[in-house]
C-alpha cells in the first residue's frame, strides 16, 4: 500500500500547510505585491486625520516593515520592481533586510525609500525561500508528529471523517496549536 500511503502523506502535508498557512520544507516562492504597504507620508496622513487611529509604534512599523504572506521565510533572493516600460529592475539588498521566522517581514533600511512600481498590479516580485529547512529533519518535532497522526487517522478512517474535522479527530490540531496564527 505504498502508493496509498504516499497519497495520504501528501494529503496530510497539504492539510497541515493550509491549516498553518506556512511552508514546511524549503521551497522557492514568488510573492507578488501591488505596492509596498504605504509610504511614511501616506501612512502618517491616514494615521493622523484629527484622531489617533493606532499607536506610534504601529506608525513606525508600517513605514519600515512589509509583512510577507508566507511563513517561515529563510531568505530573500531578489526584489524586482516593474518599471513603467514593462521591464523590471532589481531593488538591491543594500536597501532592505529580512526579518525571518514565523512573522517574516521585508524591512526597509534607514535612509532608504520604498520604490514605486511602474505597474499598479503586481508591480513587485519578491523571490524568497520559505520553509523550516531543506529537509524534514528541520521541521519542528510537534509538526512531524501531527503529520504522522494525521496520516494514521486518514488511513484507518477512509471516507469516514466529517469535512473539516479531520485535524481535531486525529489529535493533530492540538499539536499544531502552537504554530497556528491567532486572528482577531
């Protein structure tokens, strides 16, 4: 039943990556943005319109940090900015650094300005490596154990599980809770 176990393993990996909203093993990803979060002046204008709508800390973070939509991010290989003619230019790594980990962000260095893309749609392409490491030994033990529990549950309960509850029924959700991002 090697083929069946392989398919169940792939399914378990997909379920866990979707549930946690992260990549487990390193892979190359392309992140497309329309624009960098906001420029300092635009953020200041939006933030202080006669009333405080956030903290000073948020204002500073928003002007320097762009949260990346995948986690964890190990490295950024390139940031390409679309120019008005349709080509692209590399925004050098001397302009930014990566805040890696489970809350990754592209951080603009002091004295640098966010470039303005020449396209209003997906004008920024960030090429990055996302995942815990190059192989399964780098994935945290609790996530690996959750995957094993999930594969076992899927194997013994083929088609008998209600939609959406397989992570809870297998016990995997409890092990993954520490990595699940909280949304308010």
